[in-house]
C-alpha cells in the first residue's frame, strides 16, 4: 500500500523552507512502526531530514531503517510517497523502485 504525504514546509519547498524537524518527527513515527518498505522523496532533502532524525532519535535501528527505506525520486521536494510492507505476508518485496 502506498500513501502520499506532504512534507511540512512553506510554499515551494527547498532545504531553506522545509520544516525539517517536524518532517523528521513524521518520518521517525513512520519508521518506528517497522512497517515501511520505502520512502520516496527528492534527494535534495535527504541529508537535512536525516540529520534532524539523528538528533531526535540517534538509535542505530532507526538510522538503519532510514538507510534501508529512503529513495530518491525527482520532483518530490514538497511531498513524499510512503510504501508500506504487506501486513498479510510481512514479506518485503522489491517489485519496483517507483512510487
């Protein structure tokens, strides 16, 4: 199952107007479920969100989940797609790396 979420930002998202702390909290909550397969967002936002995520929760497990889940997808500076694992099978699939 895929969902689309807005990152928390001002209009015309950039690394300068993204609310990285709140977006990192959102991502941390998603990763903490252990049900996220992939998160697609523009790579220009990766490091900023990752650094806030580390400040909020420097757990090796959360950071490993970030590394496993995050994927670049162009033109995703103002939203992200979150793909969840199939709860029926609890088996990760790599059918596609596209949102």
